[in-house]
DNA sequence: CAGGATCCCGCTAGATACTG
DNA sequence: CAGTATCTAGCGGGATCCTG
C-alpha cells in the first residue's frame, strides 16, 4: 500500500485528463490536424506543391496517388495511404477511382478540407514570416555562454 | 550490387528530401509548432486554460511551472520542461526566475509567441467550428457497409 | 518548487516484399 | 498504378529517483 500512493495519484490525474478530453472533442481534432503529413497533404492538394516561401500557391485540384507520393517526397506509401484515409474519413478529401487499365485514383479537397487548408496556410504563413526571427533567437540561445541563472 | 539498387534509389530520394528541407526552414518550424504540447501551452499561456468551446479566452499572463503542470493536466514534468525549453529557445516564451525561499519560475509569452498564439487560436477556432461536421462525416464513414469500391 | 538524470516500454513510421 | 502486409528499429514519452 505504500508504493501505490504515487501510482494512484498518477492514475487519478490520468482519469481526470481523459475525462477532460472527453468533454472537449476539438482537442482531438486539433491533434489530428496537427499531424505532420496532414499539413503537407493539405498544402499539396491546395495547389501549392510544397511550402516554399517564394512560390505562390496555385488552385486546388485533384491529384493522383503517385503524384502526391512524389510531391510530398519523403512520405512512405504506408503513411500516405494512412493519412489520406483519415482525411477521407473526416470528410476533408474525396477519393475517386477510375477503372482505367492501370487503376487511376485521385484525391481532391472537399469544401471542408478547403476551409482547413485556408487555416493551415495561415499557420504556414506565420512560419514563413517568422522563421528568420526564430532562427535568430535560436542561434542567440545556443551561442550564449553557460552563465548563472539570473 | 544487385540488391543495392532499391536502397540507392531510397537513399537518393532521401537526399533530395533532405536537401529540399534544407532550403525550406519553414517546414521544420511548422513541424515544431505542430507539436501537441506546444499548442496546449500556447493556449494556456495565452490566457485560456484549455480549449473549451464555451470558455472565452482570458488575457495572456505569466504562469508558474507548477501552474502549467496542473493546467495542462496530462503533460509529464519531463515533457513540460522539454517543451518550455524549446519555446524559450525559439524566442516564443521568456523564463523568469525569482530567488524566493522556494524558487519561483514563471513563463510568459513574448510578442513573437503571442503572434503564434493568435494563429493557433485560429486553428483551434476551425476545430471548434467544424468538429461536429467532422464527427458526422466520420460516423457516416464508419457506418457504411463493406461495399465494392466504385 | 522546479527541474535533471536514467531506465524502459509502446507505438510510430520506415523498409521491404507482395497483390489486384 | 495503387495500394496491402509484415517486420523491425527508433524514439517519443511516461515512471521513478534525485538535486539545488
């Protein structure tokens, strides 16, 4: 009974945390859209091939599986499929299969996905705007000598 | 030399990917701010205790370490420290130490951190606005029978 | 009170191989 | 072309113990 005290407190905290999560579905959704590949895919499907400051975004369009695989470059087929599935499940993209000789599958943003894309671009815009400043801060932080904590 | 072909292609792709990343620092920054705890901490330091649709955000203020530990509820001391350090390094928060009898440490958003907080709230706003719609889509997707792929 | 150090487990996600 | 299945390593992150 002596060693369970800390564990019980942890369990209690965990329970409270879970309960808290349960009453706040927007939290999970926030976690989902915070996914690394989600952002990149939204970006790609939104018409911008990749987050490049100088490149202006194009128009949203349907894209093939392999096209996405090339464009995002670094994502594995597994993660691409997995991410696309979750996006489809959440109603952010549509999946269209055309029974050509080699099967053709294309993905496109829904209106809902498009609205998220707008928001993601805002976040991306922030990163692009402030990346230099952050790098400065980071360099300053790393360069500072081991000094006494004031 | 026969088995290295696929590996080499992978390595090449990896190199291109890394090179691409190198010329696009905003990508890494985007990954950083997409972190789970970063969002929650920004939210907490921004004055809103947690992402609750009905609760209006308060004003940004300095918060104690233990205060954050309680408020975010679910984050371990390790992750809290780790995340706060990265935020401090990036110049998004300031760390203030007051040498009281028990040491007092407080964290506060910088102007830069505040600007990110604004953007994060926009993302949070999107989640809160569309969470119901997403849940519907998700339910519909899960409820659909195992049908032939059209 | 505010962490640092260490151990360790589970899940993520990458590599590889196979299929309709 | 557009995936699926399996295996596995790496690491994120929790638990625990210790310090200033």
